[in-house]
C-alpha cells in the first residue's frame, strides 16, 4: 500500500540550462508545472518501490524565431527496486 503522507514534496522547482558551443546564446528555463514533485515509496506511480515523479514546464529561447519552443514533460521514475 502506498502512503502519500510519507512522500517528500518539492513545491518550488526552477532552473536554467545555458547553451555552449553550437548552442551558445540558447537558454532553457525549467519550472514546476502541475502538482509538486514528489519522492518516496510509490511516488513514481509505477510501483511501490522508492521513486519520484515531477511535471515540468520547459521553455527554450535562442533569440531566433525558428528555434524558440516550449512544452511540458512528465517524469515517473523508479529510483531503487
């Protein structure tokens, strides 16, 4: 049985990736999208093992109209089994 009261929740999640070499000038902003990221036994939603899940918002800006884009990504990972 999964007990969500034992999960560790991350209500703030943000960061940036800065391009180098061929991607110089590009920046990817990462932030929380949807529910808080969670870690714990059963937190992946895959099984009851120790895992994590997070829903992130990604936005890429390279200063060029043809390369700027964004979207959401959902991670569900089993970290140990």
